[in-house]
C-alpha cells in the first residue's frame, strides 16, 4: 500500500571517485605510483584519515576506490597529490591541485568580508533623507553591556558589523581574512562561517555578562579571535599523541590573542579573549564532525553559509534601525 503522504527528501550530493577526479583534473600529469588499485586506495585512505578529511572506501567496477564528498573534494585531492608527489606524481600536478584548492578557499572568504566593508561605508555616510547617520548606527547597534543585560541581546551580533574607522576595519579584514581562510579550509564554508559568527556573538555576550553595565564595544575582531580559537580547537583534536604536543596549538592561540589583541587604546582585549574562548569548543565540535564524516556538504553547506550572515541582518531587524 502506498503511504498516505510522502515527506519531500533531497538526497545528499553524490560522493566523487577521487582517482577519477584527479585523472580528469590533471590529464597526463596524473602519474600515480605503479601499485595495485587496492593497495593505493588503502594508502590514500590512511593519508586522508590522518588529515581528518571525510572519505569512504568503496568498490567501483570491481576495483577499490576512495570517494570524497563534494565539499571536501579539493582538500582531499590536495592531500592525495601531496602524498603522491613525495613518491611519484609530477610536481606540476601538485601545483595545479594546490592552486585549485586555494581558489576554492578564498572564494568562500572574500565575498562576506567585502559586504562587511561595504556596510562600514554605508554606516559612515550620512543620508538625511532617510534619517541615517553614523552616530545613530552606533547608538542602535553597538554592544552596550547595560542594554544587552536588559534584554537587547541582538546587539552582540550588530556590534560585529560596526567599526570606528577605516584602519579598524582594515585590520579586521586582513587578519580576519587569513584566520577565516585557515578555518574554512578545515571545516568548509558553511559550517566555518556559522561558527565564526557564533563565536563573535558569544564573545560579546560573555563580555557583557562578565564586565557588566558601562562596557561598550564594536568591531568584527571578536569573531576574528573566535576564528583563532576555532583553529586552536581543530588543531587540539588533530594534534600529536603526547599530551604536551596535543595542547601546544591552544597555547599558540592564546599567544596570538596576547600579541594581536593588546595593542592600541581602543582595543577591547576582553572581547577578544572571550571570542577566542567561545571559538575553541566550536573548533573541537567542527573537528569531531569532520572526523565522523558529518560535515555539511552541497546545499547544506550553502544554507549554513547564508544562515551565518543572516545572524547580523536579523540583529539589525530586531534593533529596528534603520
């Protein structure tokens, strides 16, 4: 008997045969070591497992094949090409794969940061006809601890989109671009941006709760240090077997906070520190999802990326400004 109703379901994107992808991508440059397919597939699987890259071992046409999800295909290709380059593959092939991987990573980083820059110039441009002034953007959107504790929690999100001046914005774009790129290479664009934005919001909320009324802050730097915390969390889970080596990335991340977050009279070191603190468990969670092959891919990845940047937009809607 046919069911009374059907729940719409969109299948997950088809995983890709990594060897076939490399041969199609590189053509004649794809010169693998002379080894049987089963041995090569197992070696590739061990390499990807060691690097925390999602993959599967499956039989395709009577041969063992390594499959990678679309969202991690370029990273898997890079890791396998690096492994093969140390043994047999042409160096030109490795460079080609590396360039494709870098382009894919940067393409997920610069559009949101460009929108952040555009929004800064929008908020600094007076538009009397619409009643838009820089002072009012600041009044309605900054992280005012007193108002956050009184219930205006959305300020923790809107404050991430405001900056004092161009130099404040530029420093966040440069440092944030690098750290975000490193984080997104490990997590994918959707999951990575969502966690970066959430770490910034959580950092501002923790700052308001700890410091109490009277504290004011603005800037994307809380999320920037959230990305640093994510990298520390990701590295801790993938670190060495010895305990001291395992937590070395966490110490390096704290050093980064101290080095980059304590200069300048307008620097909010507390917000930076709590952004970093919020980012560490998010990075650990991302590393766990990647290890379990549960990291979102395809349309889910796009949906999470959009959801990440809906957070500050929703904050401004709740602020009822403009």
